[in-house]
C-alpha cells in the first residue's frame, strides 16, 4: 500500500526543519542518546529521526513526546499566544460606538 504524503508550503517545511534541528541540538546538549530518547518518548528510532529532520508526516503526539522528554513541552503554549494580526482584524469588525 502506498503511504500518504503530507505536503506543506516551503516556508512551513523550513520551520519544521528548524524545529527538528533545535530538538536534536537540545537532546545532544542534554547528553541524551538517540536510543535513550526513543525509550523515554516511546517512539521508534525511525520516528525520532523523522522528528529531528522536521518531517511533516510525524504526528503532533510524536513531537510532543520528545518536547516533554526535553522538558520543553510548555514551549508549545507560546505558539500563537500573541496573535497581533488576528486581534487587529477582530478590532476592525467591532461596531463603532456612537457617543451621545
């Protein structure tokens, strides 16, 4: 059976690749071997390799497991926390107040 391929825009793929590199560097800085990370995160070596390469086919759960093992899981909460553009667009749709 043919595997389903996940397609991303080039900039999104680049961001995932950077995330993967950052996760690998964080693992290495902590002196955690790939085998140990696989055991701790409950992922296969192939999945860890895919995560560290920023492959879009890996589930968010895989990425989160690695982030958790690196004690970086709360960093994901910062994503889209300060939605400046969204707030500006929302403000544009607010009804104008009539001053009496």
